[in-house]
C-alpha cells in the first residue's frame, strides 16, 4: 500500500489524497522521524569528514562551490 500524507491544520490531521482503502478503515498514524540508515561506523566517519572539512575551511583551504563545479564541467 502507498503511504498517505497528512497535514496539520487548526490542530487536526487533514488527509487529502486518493486511496483504495475500504470505507471505514481505521489507520494508526505515526510521525515519520526514523533518522538515517547509517551504521555507528558510517556516522563516525561522516562526523570526522565534516570536522576535517570545517578545519580546512577555517584555514583557508576551501574553494567556492562555483569553482569546483566549473572544474568538473571542464573535465567532461
């Protein structure tokens, strides 16, 4: 079954999407906040890479994204 999307309006859940569910079907809705699919090792590697990136930016080693994109386009 496809997921349904609801919006909160004036404190009520409003679902305005077509469905093939039978009339009178009761649904249990939960907030979708599952986070990500990273393992502890992958998360640690991500945080280490972000820290290195922040250090590079502070020390002036960073380049504007526009320059990086131009270089990538030239290499095509």
